[in-house]
């Protein structure tokens, strides 16, 4: 087998090299993933919190419906719905770029999964945390903001790490609506150069580097945010 890594230094026909093109595509991949993560963490936190409100059953049902809707429809189908269907139903959405639509689709899809993690994290806390916050005069919103959610996020950091890495990999579906990210680069470049092995090895390496970086960042956050001696329900055999 003859390797030809010089392919990345050749012109792609537009005045740039394939290496420059690949770096641009990597930037698009990271941008899609980063903005989708922001949407997912905000919506996932809100929806996950609503699912744990003890005195608002209708909000719990609404939040549950959100999770089931976005979790049970394949991501690629959701991408196509956001890109081809919703702009026909809501003409104002035609003004949104493909990048924004992909970010929303990927963010809402991931928010359903994060919401489940947030719910589990909140419910893993001893009920005394909520009662103590209310006893010192906190409102429900204040109790969640200052006491419950900070503790819950410490608990769910490991699964949140995995979900963030999955989001990065799921960003590859953006190629389906012509976002010039890494997967689209790989498909087009290998067709133009017939050097598919080199192209896909390089793209795979960039995905791996990106995922590893996400993993290390969350590992650092987890070490710094760990609460010594924290006991959560279900981890020690004790109850609330």
C-alpha cells in the first residue's frame, strides 16, 4: 500500500490546500458542537428540573413529553424535519441559516438526554437538601439555583462527560444539510483525490483529539468540583 500524505499539501482547486480545507471543516465541527452543547445544557437543565417539581404535575407531564419526543425520534430524522419541514410550516424560519437549524436540532435532541441526567441527579440527593433550603427561607427557584442543582451537577458530571463527547460525534450528521464540517470534507476530498485512507485517517484523528480534549476538560472540572464525603441516595445502601 502506497501512502501519499502529500495530498494534504495539494491545491483543492480553490486556492487552498486540502489541509487548510480540513482545518476549516474542523472549525465548523467544533462550532456546531459547542453551540449545540449550549442549547442542550440550558434546555436540559430547565426540562430536567421541571421533571422534579413536587407540586406541579402538569409541568412534570409537559417536561416528560419533551424528553420522550426528542429522545425517541432518530437524530437524522430530526435534522431533516428542522431543515426541510418546519420552514415550510413556519415561513419565518426560512430566514435561519442551515447552521442555526442544525444547532437547534442537535441541541434539542441532546437536551432530552441531559434532562434525564439532571432529573436523576436531583432525585439522587437526600430530600433533606430541599427541606433545609426551604427552612432557611429560600423559594423553590432559589433552592434549586443555590443548593439542589449545584449538588446535582456534581453527581452527573461523569454521564454528562459522555453525553458531551457523543454530541461532538453526533455533529457529523450536519453534513446531511450541507454544513461543511469534517464528515462532509472527508466525503468530498476522498472523491476528488482518491486518497480515502489518508483522508479518513486524518479526520478520525481530529475527531479523537476533540473527544479526548472534551474528556480531559470534564475530568478537570470533576476533580475541582468534587465534594469530599458527599453521600447520595443509592450509593451507600442508606436512604434519605
